[in-house]
């Protein structure tokens, strides 16, 4: 597939990194030549320096025979104009735009064929806000991801010493929770993936990914690890796009404090937020933290645009007694350094966002994609089509399907019914199948396995 990416920022470069190894022809456009040089040093792709909203730049980048346009620059207006040009002048088949402004997002008619011709819009800030909200709702979890319109959830937890599953085989899970259907999709032990089998023993410190119907998630969490106290108090540092959205999403259900350094921004936030205490100050000020009783905070979120400040304020909050700390970190190298230490969860905005884009790029009928473990693994929701003759999965038991090494079918959704993926479960046409892939290199093979033969059409 020939893909043109506009914008070499965090989102654009992460998308390029994910797609370049999947036999795609990638070109990246940005006005910053230095960024493009750095990108080209790391990845096998083509780059063009120029304004992404100018037809001459798009032509130089090969828009005429591009299959998909991903407009993910920092400017909503550039992204919208680029999509309009791609549709009107070059008839580009698929056009995706990153849109941040709420004013645009509220008016869906702007994106239709008569206006800006955007097939699909993503708002990274809103995706991140929803993601963090889930982590606050389930404070025991490291990751909470939804599939099949919220019917199924995949949750990552860390096994603790003395936990009910520790030093026991996974087969014990069914005995321990006979009333609840759940399945362990993967285990990571010291960054090494372990394919779960009935005899696999869980050790303290293991990162366990389990899948269950969303209605059962709280019950499963209760059985798998100590339940944390319900979250009541949340402190947010940074009143930018994400901090403001998160405060707005939480203020009805939680006691929220928001710390913002810029005085004018504080005034604006105070007028927009109805039930949030807005404070003017520095999130790395230890004295301010103590004054605002950080020791009583259930979840602390550092969401400024500065990675170092987010790391420092999170460490101070943890040292001051905050129960769970979440830091937003743009540099992926930093994420791996701090995750799981004093900082409970280090979030990479690009990795959280990437799944929304990948679902449109993947081959076959992919309904949902989530990036796991900072991009090392993936979970996909694939819609099954065809019949026993045209498909390699329809009418077959999971145990008989030739899944690539490291791929696990965790569950499937048939209509409104959630079915756990056991070896004797038979897959039917139109099922939504959730597949966990511990090695991202195997994704192409999984997609190919679920594609129907040409004769079906």
C-alpha cells in the first residue's frame, strides 16, 4: 500500500515506524527538514520538505497514486485542506485527519464529501483522555482496552507476592473463579513473552493480560489481585488540551485538583471547569505538593508538554504519598526507563493513539487495534467473513487453526454474546475475534489467516 503521512511529529513518526516494516511504501512530508533527516536515518522511507497544504508539495510527495493519506500535522487547518485537495484534485481513496479543535469535532458535517472529504478523523487528546479515565476507574490495572463496542475488555495487571494466582498454574483459574468466564491472553516476565498454557505458573512480578466480558472485569480484578481503595481524589498537573479534557471528564465523579503554571490559562480553566479546584503553581514544587495534601491523592496525573517535568512531579508525588502516579511521556526511550519503577504508569501519547490509525491501514476487516507494551505487542479485533471453503478459520475449532507462533485467540463476540476462546470453540462467519499477538512481526500473518479467498467475492 502506498501511504502518504503529513507531519513528522510524535504521531506521524510513530505511525511511520509501525507501517514501514509491513511492506508499505511510505512517504513523510513536514516543513521541518531536520525532523525528516532524523526519521530517514532510522527508517526506510521517502521524505519531502514543504507545506503539507500546498498542491505542489503533495504532488512532489506522490499524491497522484497514493492509496491512503494520513494528515497528522499539528495544524487542524492544514490537515483539513490536505484532505480536501487529495479528494478533489487527486481522487485519493482514503483520507484520515488528525483534528484537535472541539469546535470542528462537534460539527461532523464538516468532514463529509461536500466539505473537507475526511473519511475518518482522530483526536489524540480525546483518545488519551478516555484511556486515562479507564485507568482511574480501575486503579489496579496497568492497561484497560475495549473491543466489540465495549462488550469485551483486555486488562493488564501485575501479579503480587501472596496473590491468589501466584505460584499456581493457570488451570487453577477456572477452579478459583467457576462463576466467571475469563482467559489469560499473555504473560510478560521481565519483558519476555510467555504463551499461556494450562500448566504455566504465574510468578510475582509477572504482567498478566486477561480478557473477559466488560461486565465481569471488576469481579475478575477482585479475584486476581488485591482491590485498591476506590478512587476519590485525583490531582492533575498541566492544564493543556489533555489536562483540561481529563478534569472535565472526571469532575462530576471525583474530587479533582488541577495545577497549572500559566496564570492566564488558570483563569480560563477556572471559568470552563465547574467542579475542579484550579491552582496556579509549579508541579515540581515540593512545598506546594505538601500544602495540597498529595499524600491523600489516589491518582496523580502529570500531563504537561514537558517530559522531564512530568517525570519529576510524578516522582515527587509518589515520594509524598500519592497512591498511583501516571506520567505522560513523549519520548519512547524515557517510557521504557521509568515504567514500573516509582512511576506506576508511563504513557506514550503516540502509542495510545496509534491503534485508531492502524485499524484503517490493516488488511482484512479489522475493527479495532490496540498497541500493547509500548508498541511491542498488539491486540486486534477481526471480523470473520466467508464460509468453510473460502476461509481458513470459519467452521473450525480454535485448536485446529494454524495460528502463527505467539498469537492467541482470547475471545470472540457473536451478536451480543461474549465467548471465551478455548481450544474446542468453533468460529462462525461474522464473529468478532479478539487476537493477542505478542510479537508485532506476526501481525501480517494473522491478517492473512483471517482473509477470505478471492473466489468468495
